[in-house]
């Protein structure tokens, strides 16, 4: 019995090969793309909020460290809840 892309379903090796193929082809790119998009959106939104707060005098210079720790925890929590790559989202949020 042949399955698509030449993978056989009648042996244990072919089932493992098929599982690896499906996971790497569909799930990993989905996690990467969604993690980058969520992180970049959170980072850009946070950047605008921080500029507004600094311009209006709501925040001082010493509070920046706590705000960026809160951004990383918020991005990790939100992306983990959605089932995507949380470390990549935190990196994208901090880079934007």
C-alpha cells in the first residue's frame, strides 16, 4: 500500500516516517509564523504605548526595565495559550 509522497503505511518505520513528515511539513512552520506575527504585533504596540507614556510623563526612565520584563512575560503567556512558539514570540516582541 502506497500513501502520498511514497510513504508506506504497512510497517512501523513508515508510520514513524509519515508522522515526522506531517509534523515537520505542517505544524512547525505554523508555529514559527504565528509566533513571529504575535510577537511583532505585541512589540510594535508596546513600543507605541511606551513612547506615548514617556511623552506624556506617565513613566520615568527607571521603570523601563520592569516594562520590558512585563512585555516578555505577556508575550510568552499569550503565545503559549494559543499553542505557538513562545520563545520566538518573546524574541520578536523585544526586537520590534
